[in-house]
């Protein structure tokens, strides 16, 4: 317990030093709350003296998010210029969006006030609205100079997952054979997404990453993997992860009421194109297949239990049913 307290105190002192060095802001220890700290990132909430609340996010050089941070800053800057509700970047004293030193990158953003979204119908409707709003923002030639693809690029992720499954093919036993075959079959069809519309996508638009404001608006947070990508990847992920209040609850079936309120919200800003309607099922399968295949490989190699790959497998198998429901609501 003493070690944890000492570590927390060291982190707080580090946050204070970063704020002073990069933003010329002096804050007391009592104003800082460490929200997360692991080998990928440190996240701290700061109540500063000017009645503003900030979030400082620090990424070491070996973090999977380190290289993508400039893309994230470009996305948040793009969203601000398009008046889309999202965290705003606080510039450094040098006028930069990101502070960089030899061991890490740091970004300071505004804190979004409100309550965490849940799977209630008002929350899901608000999330659907916000996602539709995001996908309705048009990219221009000038925008493309500053923005890059999200980390969820089908061409890269699909082949990576195929390679991983192929690597353990000789270790697949009877109890995992059907899931292995289903994931591999789905991966070989996901390239159909390459022909669908692209804009800025969040990549993880779930209830855990949305805050409901006092006015009932859903505002997405945690834009670490955002960038230019296929709209169906976002929409599909939201549809396949909103079926339960608790992640990894087994044997779920698609929930018509929840799907309907998401679509009702989304279509306030945009409808699906013909190619998107024809390909929606693959958008729903995309994340479920990638995550499911990844966890299946880890399970076969003995590093995780069976719960997660079975949950994602169930999402893959329910994709056609989910897609049919969603399309029915889009077209009524």
C-alpha cells in the first residue's frame, strides 16, 4: 500500500513538472487525479486555478499510441474547426499541439463534464446522433494534408490477423476448429469494406467512451486511434457492442430496441449509401473478427481464457441478424 501511495505521489509530481515546463501552468498536488497509469499511457485529470478542467495524456516512446498521437491531434483540431463537440487541445507555450521530449509525447486537452453513457435508450440514441454527426463531416483536399488513416485500416489489420491465425493453424483442436474457420472465412470477406465511404472515424465509439452532457448530448472521448477510415467500422462496432450492459456476457442475441434507437439517432445526420447497406454486415463483423481472432490465438497459446474469443465469436455469428435489423430501421 505504501509503495502505491509513493508511486502516485511521484506521478503527481511528474504531472506538475510537465504542466510547468510545457504549459507554464502551476497547480497544487490536490488538483491532480491520476485516472490511469500503465506502460501505454498515463492519464491525469487537473482542476486548474482558472475554473477549467484538463486532462493530461502522456505516452512513452514504446507505447502503441505514441506514433499515432500526431494523427489524434490533427483529428481533434479538425473537429474543432468543424464545430464538432469533442475535447479541445490546449497548446503548449510554444504554440504546439504536442509536447515532445526524448522519452515521451504529451497532449493536454479539455475535460468533458457529464456522466458516463450507458446502454439505456436515451444514451444509445444520443451516441447514435453523435456518430452520425461525425460521419457527416466532409473531408476536403486541404484536410487530407493534415490527417492520416486510423489504425483500423482494413488492408493492414485483415492481413495481420490472417497471418496470426495461419501461424497457429497446426495447434487448432476440435473445440476451437469451428471458431477458427469462421474467423478465417470472415477475414477473407472483410476487404469488401475497402469500397465503402471514408471520413473521420473514432474506432471505439462505445458507451465507455462517451460522456452524456447536461443537455443530453453524447460527446466521445479517448480519440487515441482515430483518423480517416470507413464509416461502417464505427457503426458496426457500436451495433455489435451495445447488446449488453456488461461486456463478455455470453450467448447474447441482437436487441431490436437498442439497434433501433441507435439507427434513429444516426439517421438524423446521414443515411447509408447503397454500397454501405450492402456491406454493413462486414462492418459489424470487422472488429468482432479482429478481436475474436486475436483472443483465439492467445487462448490457443495459453495466455488468456476462452471467455473473450467466444464473446466476439458470438458477435460474428449474430452479424447477419444485426445487419438485417439495422437495415430495416434505416429503410422505414
